[in-house]
C-alpha cells in the first residue's frame, strides 16, 4: 500500500516564516519504506497551497494495523 504525504495550507494568517516544519521518519514496525526525513526546518507559506512532502509504502498484508503518524 503506497501513501503520499502533503502539507495542505488552507489559510495562514501568520506572517511569512512564522510557522515552520520538519519531518521525522521512523519505521517502528519494520514494514515497508517510510518517507525520507526532512531535517532542515522549512517555512510554511502564507498563501493557500499544497506542499508535496514525500511518498512511502507499507508492505502487505497489514491486517489494518499500520498507522502513519505525522
């Protein structure tokens, strides 16, 4: 089962660069491939936008026991 991670900005009334993010990736179950970590802090834009982050994969069968925590 493949998954895509995107950060969806619907509205941001903070000033440019006031909100930032990074992504930590941990494969706690040893199943599939997690997305690559983003260790450099990134700024969230003030405009409405979709920021593609990365892709990952769970290897089946997962029996519905896999959770992606962001």
